[in-house]
C-alpha cells in the first residue's frame, strides 16, 4: 500500500509511471507525510464539528 497511497489519493499526487521513473523514495515519503497531515487536519475538523453539536 505504501506505493499506491499517493496514486489513489484524491486528488492524485502522482502517476505510477512517475514512481517507476523519476521520483525517489524520499519523494514517496514526502507524499505520505502530506497525506498524513491532510488526514490529521480532517480528523481535527471532524472532532471540532462533533464538539460543537
């Protein structure tokens, strides 16, 4: 799943061919950090919405 997560993200962060040709493992790790941050922001917003109800 580590390779597929940035490809399946919405919006897509890269194409599979990019991972095979020009991107590095560091690039892939950066994609995961960005996706983790995005998920944390959404989770925080969800909890804030629930708290306000």
